[in-house]
C-alpha cells in the first residue's frame, strides 16, 4: 500500500518539478494523512551540499520509504536517493 502512495507522490512531484519551490507551502502540505497508522511527509529544502531537494517519506508499522529527489538550479530532477526499510 505505501509503495503505491509513494509512487503517486513521486509522479506528482516529477510532473510538477518546475513549480515545486514556487509552490513550497502547497506541496509540503498537499500530501498529509489523516490515518494515524500512516506517516506521510514531503519536504522541500537545500541539503548540506546546497542541492535543491524534494524528499518523500512514507511509513507504516512494517515499511519505511524515504526518497530524495535532487534538482538543479533550473528545477530539473537529475538524481535521486531511495531507501526502503522493511521491519519485521
């Protein structure tokens, strides 16, 4: 289930990558969950190497997915870092 949610959020961010940082508040608040058992967070920031970064974090009690999408100064995604942890 959370893999599907992650994919939907990822597709939305990639589709709208040119507008992400112009609509910072919108994208950091768009993907909130009312389900107490599901944690969803989208963050937009510059990392410690000053790269524009869009981070997706989705977790439930069994799985945690964190992906960072790196954008250049023209707001074009050029790399990513994906971490999936399964807890059992």
